[in-house]
């Protein structure tokens, strides 16, 4: 009998693992560990990382696309493998890599969006506690918030103010009323902070400019005071000024004590705002280091990272030589 695809938990995740401390805490602020070096702002508040991912692998069960459709069997396709990264309080970690290389799968895994045909292995900690799919899902919007790729994630039939406020919660009518009032006040506070007029509350997404829509996505993520923001390609479609402004908003969140995982293919923009960079290639992070390491190819460890440096404007575009590790050792 054909086995049905199952939703796999991150392994190992024993009962109560979401309360387990990171085994090798505490950390110091200056040492190199967990496959990465640090930036000047890297701090281990509470003796651990804000987010820590160790050996994450994600694969999907699907029908074999190369077989005839009437007799296609199921095959397993691995998208991420043995991926490790960490985010510290007060910093932006930029995960840089080519579009379509699996970075969005990483965002979904960290948000607890594990589909039935998805197998996830590895270990994920948030604020020193190990997490599984259910506990990550419970953190969504209440500890970890996602700024999704496109403005198409906004509901086209709902006014912007309602989308930012979200649904009021509470076990009683009075509790829901109090929460609605709190959320309305928070929404007005965010509009003021991000320079949006109160009239924008009544607008629909199609009436917004690209920059305004990006800010609305960010405000939706900030509504419930998260500690970590995962920003998945927040700048495509924006001109340079708007893109820089969007990243400045994330910079402000990190400077206020939050953490940001910035997923992007734009290396130049990432280096303008990030504190550290995780170079993503072939489904894993091959190097995680401070932005200072990108000052020259000689300070980068991996040949692909050096190739990335050479491929940037003004850096000779000597990709082939750098990929082979020539001249930079």
C-alpha cells in the first residue's frame, strides 16, 4: 500500500522540548561559534541567540515530474539541507542568495508552516527554548512576524486600517472590546510612526503606492510587538529610494532591540543595512559572517562567497576565477 506523505516534526523534539534550553548556552559576545563569526553589535542577551537554527533540512514528497502522469510514483525532493544560522538581539542578519533557491522555504519553516507533504529535520530555538511546528505557529504574530514577499498578500477587499489592526481577541465581549480599542490605538501609533495619513486607513490595497503598501505589510508584522521579524524579499519592485527606506524601517526595529532575518537576493542593499550576512547557496548556508568580511574577497572563507564579492558592480565581475578560489587564498 502506498504510504501517505506525513508532516514530520523537527528532530529530535521530545515532549516538552519547546522549554529546553539551548544545550551549549551561555555564549560570549565575541567568540566564533555555531558556524558563524560576529558583528560589532552581536550580543547574546540571556546567554543565547534570539533565533538559532541547527542542521535544518526540508524536503517535499511529490509525484515524479519526469515520469508519465498515469504511473508517476512519489519522490522526495530536498530543498534545504543541513542549514544553520543565528540571529542576535539588535541585529539584522541578511540571508543572500539567488531567487528561487529555497529561501522562502526557510521562512515558512521558521514560521511553523509545515505542509503535510513536508519533512522537516533539525533543531530550531527561539529565545533559548527549542521549538517544534506547533510552538512556532503559536509564535506567529506574537513573537515572530513575517513580512511576506509581495503586496499581493494584502486582502484586496479589506480596507488597510482593518488589515493592520487584525481581529480582536478575548474570551468575553468586554475583553474583545478592550482588545479592539488597544489594537486601534496601536494602529494609529504605527501610522504616525511610518508617515501614513489617517485617511489611508480607509483605502484599499490597490489605491496604495508601492512604498505605502510595503509599509502596510511591515505595520501588519509590527502590530503585536514581535521580537523577531522575518522579511522575505521586502524590496522587489521598489526604486532605490523606496527600497532604502523600507530597509531603514527594519534597521530601526533592530536598533530598538528586535532581531531581523532579511531574506534577499540583493547583496548590495543587504550590505547597506545588515550587521551580518549568511551566504545561501544550493539549499544551505555556506558562510555566516559580519558585513566587514565583505570589504575584500580575502576575508571571506568560501569560494562561492568570494565569487559573490567579485560579481558585485565595481569588483571586476571575475566570477569564474573567484569560484575556483584563484588569487584570493
